[in-house]
C-alpha cells in the first residue's frame, strides 16, 4: 500500500506502523518508549505525528499504516507538543546530567537538546517523585527518580526474558517500577533492563564512574561463555573492559545476554591474572622470562619424547580458545610431538 | 500480634478458577473477601497457582483502589467524594471523620476497629452527601451527623 | 536457533536451558508464549522451563532410554510412525520394532517413575506435531550409556520423520562457547580437522602433505583416557591449554592423584587454576577479549572474535605461545595473524573451505560452506544423511552403573547454574557474579529434608564411595525425593569429588549425571 | 395478577441510603404480627430519589398509591389505614399512578405521571425500574421480557438486527455517542474468532448512577439486550464488567444471570435456536480508567487497567486480541424495545441526529434530585427547572456539569441549550454517560475545576506522559490558584497545557481531563481572574481567599475560637468580655481553625475583596 510521509510516497507493508514505514524511508521520528523488539506501548507520546483528516495527534509507534494515509512528521504544532512533553518529563526529573552515568547516551538528554526544552525555567516545575535509589543488589543501580516510566524494562523482562521480576506498581504520577512488594531486585540479572533503559534510571553498578561513553572504545566480539555465541560489545577505556552490552548489530542473541555475558567480565582485570611465565623450582613457582620458560618446556618435552616415545605425551586443548588456537594446538601435538593424544573437554 | 497466615483458604479459592491470568482480579477479590486483605504469602501462592509473576500480581493489587495489603478494621468508614457529594460538602465530612478517628485516608485505627476510605461515587448521588459505615448507607448527612454516626459505632452501639 | 519460530513442538530433554543456555532459552519461551508452540520438558528436576511446558516428564536420572523407548513404543503401537520417511530415508527400523515388541509401557513407567498416561501424551503430542525440534545437552550425554541415549532420540526422530527440514530435528546445545569449534578444528583424538578419521590412510596422507610431517597412525587417547593413562604412568608429559580437569573431571581425587604422577606438566592459562598448581611450567595466556580469532557456536556458526584489550603484563595470546613452543620444538609455524590460521584451517576442512575472516562480519557463517560464494547452511540432512540413509540402532535400557543402595541411598545429579560457568575460573573471579552467588549448594527435596531433619541453608555432608564434601543444603521442590543436585562450579564444595569415572564405552563421556551418595547432618 | 395487597418498597442504593431497609423490615414485621395477607416487595429505583424512602401500596383493583419520605414509625399508621381500611393515609401520600386494567382510583390524590417531576419524562430504558421485582425473571417476562430475544433468534438475520439498530439511530450511551449499529457491523465483519461481547457497567463518573439503577432495578433488560447484540455480531461469550462499588447491582445481576440460564435464555442452544451465548460477570476493582474500553479489556484479561492505543480498535483486536464489541448498560437496555417496537418508533423520539431518550442522574444543588429519562432534544431549562424544580430557594442557578470529569459546564446563560450530542459539544461539554450536577452561586468554579482535576489525576493510570504528568501539573496550578499563590500567567499556562494534554494523551481519560477547567475558564473567566489577580473567591469556598466573619447575632461567646486562633487575631468572644468575637482580618492567616472549631457554626466565610475593602468591618451583623 502507498502512504505519503512528509510529501514522500512510500510503499508500506500491511500491518507496519507509521514509525516503521517512516524509518525505512530514512525519516527520523523521536521515540523514548519504543523498542523494535518489544510490543508497542505508546506511553511517551514524543513520536506523535499529524495524520491528514484527524484532529488529534497520533503516535506513530502504535498506529498501523493504511492505504493513502498522509502523514506529517514535523510541523510547528508537532514540535511544540514534543517540547511540552519533554518539559513535562523534565519537570519530574533530577536533571543531574553532570554526574549521571548515562550522559552522552541518554535519549532524554538528546531530545531535550534537540527540541530546546526549557530546563532551567521549566514552566511545569512542580512536585517530584522522591523514591530512594536501590543499589543493594550486585549488578544494577536503580534510580527511580530518573525513571520516565517508558516500561521498556518491564516489557523486556516479561516479553523477552519471561522472568517478570519487575512490573509497574501504583498508578498515575506516583507509578513506579517495582519488584513484587517493592523490594531489592532479585532476578536472573541478565541486565537487559539496563540495556534498554533510555535514561539513567538503570545503570550497571560495575561501570559506575568508570568512563563516559565518548571516552570509551567499542569492540564487537563474541561472548566467551556458553555455546550460543552471543554478539557483545566491549566498552574499553585505558585498556580495560568497563562494560559489556549486547551488540546492536545483527546477532544470534537479538540484543539479549545473560548474567555471565553481561556482568561476569571483570575477571579480565582481576589482580590474580597470570602475567609472567612461572617455572616450578623446589616445589615453588618462580617467575621466568618467556625464553626461559619456552626453552625449558621444549627441553623437557623433547627429553620425554626421546625417553618414552611420542605417545607418552598428551595435549589438552580448550573449548574456550579460538578455532585457530585449537587448530594449531592439535597441529603441534600431531605434527610436532607426533601423537594423536590430543583432546579437549567436549565430553564434560 | 502476628498471626500465622493460613494458606488453605487461598489454595481453595485458586482451585475454583481455571483461566489463569484472566482470573487474577476475581481471585484477588475472593482472597480479600476471605482474609480481609491480601496477605503477602498469599500473593506467592496465587503466583504459583495461576502461573503469573508475583511482580505482576503486586502491580495489579496496587493499581486498583479496592485491594488492600494491610488488614482492614472491623468497620470500614467510607465517605463518598463523588461530584454530587462534593458540591454538598463531603470534603468537610471526610476531614472531620479523619480527625475523629485520627487516621489518614486508607489507614486503620490503632485499635484495628476502623478503616477510613474515600470512595469515588457510590451512585447514590440524590442522597448526597453519603457516608457508609460497616456496609450501612447514610444519606444526606451533615458533618456533625456523620461524626455522630461514627461515634455510635465507636461506642459499640451499632 | 531461529528455527524455534518455525516449529510446532519443542521437546527438551536433559537440558536446563534457562540456566545453561539462557539466551537460547529465550527463543523457546518466546515460541511457546507467542506462537502457541507446544513444549515437552523431560528432566528429573522441575527446571525453570517447566513453567512454560505443556507437559513435564520428571523421569529418574539415567532412565532416558527407557523413557524414549516408552514414547517410541506408543508411537509404534498407535501407528503414528512416518512410514514414507522410514521407507525412503532410513534402514533398520524393523530391528527397533523387534526390540520394542519386548518392551512395555508399564516397564517404562516402572523404570522412569513417569506415569504412563504422561508417556502416552508425550508420544501423541510429539508424533502429532507437524514439525518438532528436540533439544538436549549433557543431561543426555553425560551417562555411562550416553551414546544409547542419543541413539534412542535418533530413533524417535527417524521413526516420525522429524528431521531434515526447518523446524524439525535433533539439536544438541553445546555447553561451552567453542566446543563445536574445538571439535571442528581437530582437538579430538580420533579426528583431524573436519571430522576426518586419523586412522584413515588417505586422510593421514593429506594432512602429512599439508603439514609437512610424519603423522601417527594410532588413534589417540581421549581426555578421560589420558587421566587414566597418567595414573598408570603411561602418560609422562602433558600440555594443558585453558583446561581445569581438577574441577571438571569426575572423581577429582583420582584426577589429582593421576596428575601428580605426571613428570612434566605445562599449563597455559589465565589464572592459577587447581590444575596449574600441579604444573611444572605455567604460561600466562589471554582471554577472549585479548585476541583475534573465531568461535563456532552450537549451530555451527563461525563468528569473529575481536581483540579489545592487551593481555596483562607479559601474558601472550595463546596462538602466539603455541607457535613459540612449536617453532622451538622444530615444528615450523609462521603465522602473522589468526586469519592466516583460518585460511589454513579452511584448506584442511572441506566444510569450512569457503570461510575466511573477511567474510565474517555480523552473524558469521554456518558451515558447511564449501566455497567462497556459499552463504552457509542452516539445516543439515535436508535431502540425505551424511551416511546416506538414516540408520536405526536398537538401544536397550541399561541401568546406570552405580545405583543407590542402603549405604548410599540418594542419586546425585550434577549440572550448571545460571550465574556461574564451568569450573568458576572466570565467573568466580568477577566481583558481581561471585558476590551474587558465593557458594555451592545441594538441592534436596522437602520430603527428604524433613525426614533427615535438615533445614534450608544448613551445612551438610554429602559423600560417595569416592569422597565427601560439606555443602549448604537448599531445600526445594526442584528435585524429587531420592534425588539431589549439586552445581559443579564451586571448588570449595566440588561436586566432582563425588562423581564416578564410569565412561560411556563409545563416546568416552563420564557418567556425571548419576551416582549414589549419602547425606548426613554435620 | 394477585389478589393480595402489595407493599412495594424502593430498595435501590439511594432508597437504602435514605433508610428503606428499616422501612422494609418494619413493614414485614408489622404484617407478620398483624397477620395481614399482604406481600412486601423490594423494587429498584423509580427515580424519585428526593422523595425516598418510597413505599407504594397496591390494593386489589385499586390504583398504586405512593407514599414518600416514609420512616419505620409511620408503617403501622399507613398499613393500618390503607390496607386494613382501604383508605390511603393522607398525611404521607404523595400520588397515585394512572389507573390501568380497570383499577379504581382514589379521589383527590394527584396522579404520579402528572407530577412536575414526571410530566416531561418518557421512560423506555427505565420502564421497569421501580415496577418489577428485579429478582424475579417472571415479572420481567410478564412485561414483554425476552420477547425481543425470541424474535431475533427465530425470525431475524444478524444483518437485519444491525440494520434495525442502525435505522433506530441509537448511539452509544456511555458518552461517546458512536452509532451502535455501525459498531456492531464493524465487529460482525471483523475477521477472527471467537468474538466477544462486553457490557461496560463500570459507571465511574462520580455523580452518575443511571447504570446502577438499571442494573439494580431491571437487570434482565441488559441481559436481553446483550443476547440480541451477541447474536447480531456472532459472539458466544459475553462479559458484564461491573463496578465492585455497586454491590447491589452485582447481586441482582448474579441472580438474573442464573435465572436466565435456568429459563434457557443463556447457555448452549438457547431455546433450541442453535445459538449459544453465555455471560460471565467480572467485577471491577476500583479504577475509573477501566471505563475506557481498552483498559476495561486489559482488566478482564487480569492486567493492570492501562489503556492500549487505538487503532487497532476492539472491534478488530479486543479481548485476547479477538474482535470485541463493547456497549454500555443503557445502550443494551434500549435494544429490546427497539426490536419489539421497531426502529421507526424509536427514531420518533429525539432530534435529527440524537434519537430516542436519555437517562440522566440529576443531582447537586437541585430541589428534586433523581433519576430521569427524557426524550433527546429537550431544552436543559426544562430538565433543571420543570423536572428538577430549580435550585434551592434563595440561591441562584449557576451552571450544570455534564459528562463528569470528562465533560464541561453549561452556564446559566446557555440554559436554553437542547440536550443532544452535537449541541452539547458545541457548548464545550459532552453528553457523557448522564451525570448532571447542578451548581448554584455558592459553588466556586475554580474549586470545581480543581475537584475534577484532582479526580482525573488520581485516576490517571500513569502510562502516558501528558496524562501522568500533565494532569498533575494542571492540578498543581489550580491548587496554587485556590491557595492564593497563583502566578500571573497561570491562566495561559492552564490553557496551553490543557490543550497539549487533550491532543497528546493516549486515552479518553487524558484527552478529556482538561475539559472541566477549560470550559470553566471559558464561561467563568472573571472568577478565575479574581482568584489570580485579586486573590479573592467570591463564593467564600477557597479558604485562603476568604474572610472569616462572625455572625454577631448568633455568637455564643464561648471563647473557643479565641483560644484556637494561632495568631491571636480574634478579639472578645468570651463570656468575660460579653461581646461577640471579632476577627482582625489584617492578622488573620486564613487557617480556618476558628471556622472549624466553632461548635455553633456562627463563623462563615465570604470572598475577600480587594485590599482596603476589608476595613468595612471585622464582623457583620447579618448574612
């Protein structure tokens, strides 16, 4: 079917929303509560657009396209409405961007900037929700005063994870994201709620104060835990992994991770990492240079091969190493040592 | 005085229902009827029985004004604050009763006898302003009359 | 894994998917909740997936063959088999039919403890679904009769023709990130890269040419056999890269004794693991974030791993260490980058002939990928099986080697939990996860706990014929009476002190999922 | 039917509130004790709430006589005279009904139908309310009940029903006014099965009780309407979503559904027609927003009652994602009559675009509050002055609020407005579900707007930003205006923010929440300006903007107010001074303590005029 968005004729698909059609056509419509992998919500209203023949503004994220629809995504009325909506949100928001970990990657901050929302003299200033921050769990800091109730976290927890650790409690102005009986978060800690939170309401405890988004390098790689092979992005500052997020690119995990992939990364920086080769002398490990260690190893292996034959030597490779490392490891054992005694722990 | 919550009643209620989550509100209503409120342990029994997240049940309980998480008093004092009652001075009645019982809206008196509630229209607007005490409706009451009615219950005469 | 969206029924057996493969489990849950896909879960424990299941078969540990045979028996008796498929694409069905003619569903009920109505229901559901997927993991393989377990599942799949098209099939979920890749790349004793048998002369010639070296004709020892050989002082030296058998091996007291006998042990690892402590040389290695390369996931998808940070101190990337040793040993290796290793791997392994680093962006490539233009393969066995026709192999139920008795009255089963990974080397050294779940536990049913007067959280002693551990009790309905469960990640209360070394005679996989233990108050 | 005398008592919620239960018990006790062969029957509300409790007596072959404001101690006298002597007790009698079936009227008792309250009414929906025992399906059947259902099941095609309803011009009585026939047609044509039918009995408008009265007084008419609708759209399962705050309605519905099942009007293969339909009762749990149809659906599904975006509309994707039709109680109650008497008959009432009748709950500052049913198009004036008798003596009619917290007010100058969907919208309000709250000159229009916004803010589900935060901010602005702390541009802010909340909110609650304030600003701008600029409330309602004045004539000089005043602004007023209390307005901080403490109610408030005006006196002699 054909729709006209901002004077552009677009071939839209049946069942597609105005937002999706516009996005495919390269048009940008701001959103806060929309997430392509979650059900449509229509709560934040900043994606409002005008549709020919309708008085009211409609939300592009929830409205399906219909044939011949004429849509305007930007007009003074739309901009004014979006600005008012943003000012309403900001009137109940701490606006402490100076110290907020989300600064630089906060959707609210970006939109407030884009629409010139009045933060200093917000005409709508009034009562604010005062809820204590919950940071008693191991992984996630939950600052409810920053929550914009977009319900992405509750939706991801239910729709994607089927865990349902959190839902919205109460209603109206004082509605709040809560666990049952509003206690400390105790869940699988997949961290998906943090990944989808558009503002600084949910942040990674481990990453707090470790670096601003513009200071960090981002490297896409594959998670090193189970066999699913989730795509992850490592956030790097000063040669340190400070945060892990699911990759935004196409991946087998579609933006999901588990507690291990998301949070169990700081073993990388653990002080107990082995940093120098060690040789055992008199039952004690002594630091050695690489040359010493390699020479010693090769010497001993050669001696044993001489003395007992190739098949007295075995190699255990690893399911945690790369294909390339496994390949050359078994190649070394088979072609170098001369035995097929090479295996890994596939069996357990 | 912490009473052990008997979960049998809750289990019995859940057994009557078969549609899962769409029975949740009915189950909660029955539970509240049976226990006078919704005890926390019962929420987990419902979660198990209907296969719903406890957080969702909590969300539902706190969404609807009807549900209570604390035991209610022997008498529930309701002041209607619908429009008709409002224009006839229900605000004053509410204030006076709150002072008399020394409670806030939704609270129960220390002796556990009275719970005070404001309700949005009981639909008896022609009798405005309305007060309901212990299920008995009193229409066209003034604030002094309303206080007298509550005092009567306090004295145990009704 | 997106296949789950195209199936009508999922049968999960021996896989606590939510905890071992959390992200894979998301697809299952989504299919069940939003597509109306049916779910059957067979597991001795009431695992998380049961919340979504239409049917839970809580069979006793190590009775999988009896359960599957029971299901197959019903399918045959009720004539729910796929005759066309059996005729055209398989052979040996009669052998299975004959075997099962002597088996009854009552026997299945008696052995498994699953009511026969449930077995019948499972059979009808599975056979009745247009498309059905089976997922299994170590719960199937880690038994003394693990091969039999897999074969019986294969029989079920073949008899109903539920394989070889999208939305149907038999899928193992790999426990560790690169088990698939390690196997593919030849880190298994009996195969060269690409599952080419080492005792096949043509293969050996090919690899001798490729590597320019004389190769052994003898099939090598598997990991567990190497431990045995070390104990028998036949293995004198070992080079262990990134493994920690002193936690992951069954009966680790025995493993420790065996490893202590090794004359020269080299361990290449990122931490001082329990195994490293026994080593003579330790080589500091790198973790996944510190190197380039590829991992192959459980669906044979080769994906790119990218270096993000430098290894700490003087630690080196594993491939560089191996190269150093190999070159010093006289086996020349001249790679400047892992991509060159991949190019050689592609040469050696026809399944990956078309794969190279420059093609591995985004989702990677699922092998087989025979040439540079090939997009990769999602579903195996579409038109034919690797060996031509699918072969039925009758499997009889064999009880586990060690059954509970008077002295050791409980069946212990082991496995993974969500927060920790394998031997805990990484997750127990990450602040968040280690703080979150600090110690191991033994799951015990409320009935048993009551009987033994054990309180939730109480430290108790679990012992088997091989050793004993002290561990916190977790009283839960997850397990049925008579069964206890311990996750194996915790060295302080290592489950594998208790497990037995009984091996599956074919796959050489140890029986980690079932042994007899006793429980005492401390 | 019966030859026994009948004593009929109005036992609707309002009757009970007025004391009908005691009357009922006393009547039963009395006839039992005196062994009088009479039957005592409780019926629903007849509408004349201002005369409650009502007790009617029907003697065999005589007209039905109505007694008003009956108390228990009057029972013996009334029954003794009327039943035992066949002489209506003149002291309490209100009226008698027009004779039918050759009944013999009593001399010199006015006819009920000719009373001013009833004269301009026409009862279609309420035809049975107050006349039948709602707990008896037989009484319903005796008055043509379930005839329409039988007709459609055996002799009409669904399309014909839809056509009839379309031609009747019936529009949704829940407030929106969408043509009912069209709504049914959408659902009938929607793809998907099963289909569901829902009766919205979540009458949440505070100040309305039309649906309650119908459900309490004539539940079968709603069930019958639903059967017809279900057959028309092709639904086999229906739900009635009723407020839990209406326990009597719930009880009567339960009984009625059970009776209908027993008589084969509900269930499988109804009356052998091959059509299956059953109804389940779902009780609301105290959330106004659940009157919004998508929130209502969410609530039935066991969710938090949070509205969902439309489109898709419930006709296509409703309950559990299936095509669903939702109508309110009054809409359904009209349907059997339309089927029985025809579309043309129904369309004969009302105006071009608003057909039939409408039930209103007439309340507030009115002489004769009650439940009324009038033909569409009737001038507002006739409702308020002819039917309702105008406002109380000594006060002036100021405005009437229709549509509750979603509607607006109509000021005295627009009293000639005709009651129909379009003209009410043109006047800045809406038909609404039928609440009509009359306000007189003692009601402050800023305070009223604050009241409605307070309600809407409380009831906002919190899903969308404009409603969650916007209504809260509107409320805060009004709160500061009534507290005398207004900012200069608050009026503009109210207008602009109100506009955004209306256009950008997700559901009807938010989209209409600013209506009361916007319409009150439109008609009573002066009052707002006075509050903001002059810091004065002309009605004395807003405490902070009022002067506290002691009535010198009635002050008892008890000294309580003097003691209570935290700033010592009250002089004299004690037995010692022997002078009435005197409030120094300069010192007064408007805390209201004296007003509240005065045991004799001699302190009252009056709008503070501009500064300087105050000097005229610290106390007044006369009101």
